[in-house]
C-alpha cells in the first residue's frame, strides 16, 4: 500500500508550509522577504478550493509525516495545461510540476520520489504527453532519475 495520497482541503495549510520550505531552499531571501505569513493567509482560501476540485487541472500528492500527526512529510504539486498541439503532443496537454518539497526532518526516505511518481501518473491519466519543471541543483538527480532532461530555456516573465 502506498503512503502517497491526494491532498484534501484540510491539508492546505501544510501544503503552503511545505511550499515555503521549497521556496526557501531554492531562492535566496532578500531584504523584506519575511512576508510568508501574509501570502499564506491570502493564498489559503484559493488553495482549499482548488484541492476540493478533484476532477480539475490541479493536483497535490502528499505523504503524512510519520512522527508529527497532522503534518505532511512531502508533496508534489502540478497542473495540466492546454497548449495548441504540435508534433509529439498533438492534443496539447502539458503537465507542469511547480512544488516538490520534503520536510527537512523527513528527507532521504524516498518520499519526494513517491509523490512525483503519483503526480506523473496523474498527468498521464489526463493525457499529458510531457511534463515540465524547474529544478534546483539539489533536486536535479531525482528528476534525472525519473527521466527529466535539461532543455534550453528561452523563458521570459512579466509581472502583472
């Protein structure tokens, strides 16, 4: 029996806590970057609503913390988006992984891998023909072992 389960609305605060763990491990904090509680409070109702829609395009797979009841040990979160089709992906469904995190005291137990495998299976069930993610140097070996490869990235971003 798998330890991995689909996150529910009751997990939302813990999902945000682990997302913050991921953010803190990938991005250096700058001056004035101590506003995690501010965005967590604003994000919580939206996240709960998304977690309550099991047939939607958003999913989080989690493992409960073995030593702390009510806490999560790991998560993998993603969406399935539509892009106009192309060769290799004629239906245009693309999985995007955007939060993978393990609680610092639960690392090196295979939890992130197990959550990722469930998320990748969910992508496949929804017809996604590819999955994209941004990898930290620390996490790259895990993703490479799952079959991800580096690609040249022409991405740009505009804050709206």
